[in-house]
């Protein structure tokens, strides 16, 4: 192998096609399947984070405990640890019947459903441990589903269609977040009726409906075809199996990119840092600015998600027509700049029009950046190790930003919201340099 790596799909010249042909991609069966599977992937996240924290706080659980429980989400950051098993290990009987990818998808979805049902029948006032363990099961099942689903998506279409699949995946994901966020709160409120205070039965109804909503993904898996299986080298003993499952995927990436691997990994590690660090303080900011729960739900949980969907669609179309790296740079610029709008909003107080405009711009930018970033990550993987390598990339994407975001509250207390939002925008400046360097290296 020469030192110069072959051109990757992320930077190769995009296939020129008409607007009609470009848009037609979104109506293809693979795109529609990814829409439904994206819904299945997006549903569990808020149910073990945002929606759960609302439930626990209404039940009288103190904020410190709720904060500690947010570490349940670390399952998503460390999913690369067990991704080699998902990538290569067959599940008895199930893999023979459904195939490698679909069997793991179905098993992880069953774990999510079981965990959500367990949460529904757990009352945090009576005992907190059961709901914590069930939430961990949901998070672990959800992270495992992500591993299998990323591999399923990458192996289901050629490189030219990856941006469209990423966009439809995000669409389903964001629709599920509306349902798991605003929808779950609406269901709990309807079930509670006119009764004031905390009612466990209301949350039980909401979480049972959420568990039933996972059938969207289950039915899609059962009705889908297994992607063309990638041949796996035969293993004569456990040492060879471990070599192929654990070492080979990471060695393959280093061998293909050599010294450029450090640049690529650095870009992956910090690309979404502005959004993730800022996002931790978004809800406290809304509360401190005097926005009501209804205003926040309508603007951020519904309207904001719609704008993210629009951004994902635009990002997917632009990536197919202009190439991923150009849109990756645009997304980085817009994501950092939108944080400056939050700094402006912090000087306005309770301004619902301002909130709507800022959330619209921020979510539109986030959708564009995410669509391009997912397509970029997909293009980096070797299809033989797609699940393991993509899980590593997507885990790295969150690890450093999530760690840094833990200090965001302390920073706001010391310097205020305006300085905080300006600071998060500045975090995006090194990202622009890394994108430029990555694009130049790949073009060479």
C-alpha cells in the first residue's frame, strides 16, 4: 500500500444528476425503510434523558440525583466496546433465520421494549433502583441498535445514496424525538386529566405507549431484506476470532489512512463540540429567561425539530450535488454562528419571537451539519468492518464534547449566559481548520 490513500467517497467528485433524480432518491424503498428505522433509533434517547428527568422531578427526586442519572447516556459513548460482537458474532437461531444485521436489530429492539415496560411499572417514589436498571437496559439496547443499524444502513446502498439515507434516517430520528418528548408529556397530561400533583399511572400510560411505538422498527426489520452479507475470514481458534473482531477493524483504519488517521479522528472528535456543549445549558437557559413549559415544548420540541428535519433534507441534497466536504464546512460555520444568536437572545429576556427565530436558525444549521457529518463518517468505513468502525467514530463524536459539557453549568454561574454562548461559538473555530485540512489532504 502506498502512503497516499485512495480517494474516499467523501471527497470524490459528486455524481451530477438532475434535481428530479436527486429528490426521487428519497422515495426509494431503502430511504423509506431508513425513515422507519430512524424512528426506532430516535425513540429511546429522550425516554432515558429529557422525558425521564421531567418525570423524576415531578415525582420529587432531587436535581443532584437526576444529574447523576444522566450518565446513563454514556452507553452511547462507549458502544464501540461491544460493537465487534455485534459486527461479527451470530445470535443462535436468530441469525440463521434473519441474517447478521437484522437479528441484532431485533434483539436490541426487544431489549428496549422490555426496558420501557419495566420503567412504566416502576414508581420512582417507591423505589428508584428499578427504574435506573430499566433505563440502563433501554440505553444499552438503544446503543446496540445504533451499532447494527449503522451497519445495516451503510451496507444497504452504494456510496452515492448514503447522504439520502442519512437524511431520511435523521428525519425518522427527529420525528421519534418529537413523539418521545412532546408526545410523552402530552400522553401523561391526558392520562392524568384534572388531577393535580404527581400521578404515577399517567406516566405508566405514556411509557407503555412509547414501548408499543417501538413496533414501527420491529415490523420494518421483519419486512426488510438482509443486506448482501460481507464475507468474514474463517477463524480456527478464539485468538484468531478476537484478532478479526477486535484488532482488525481498528488496524484496517490506521493502515488505510496512515498519518492522516490522526487528522480524521481529531475532526470526528470535535466536529459537534459547539452544539453539544451549548445544548446542555439550553433548557436551564429557557427557564431562567422566563419561558413557560408550553412555550418551550412548542418552539423547541416541535417547531425546532421540524426545522432540524428541513436542515437534514437540505444537507442531504446539497451533499449529493456538491460533495460532502463542502457541506461539512458549511455546517461547521452555521453551527458555531448559531450559538452567537443565543448570546443575543440572552440579552432580550422573555422574547418569544426571538426564541422562535434563534431556535429555527440553530436547528436548521444542526440538521445540515448532521446530514453531512453522518455521510462523512459512513464514507470512512470499510464495509467489512462497518459496524465496529462506525460505532468507534460515532462514540468519539460524543465523548470529548460530553465530558467538556459537564463543566458548562459552572461556567455559566461564573460568567453568565452571554459569555458562555460566545465561548461555545469560539469552540467551533478549530473545527473549521480541521475540515479545511481534511479536505485538502483527501483531495491530494
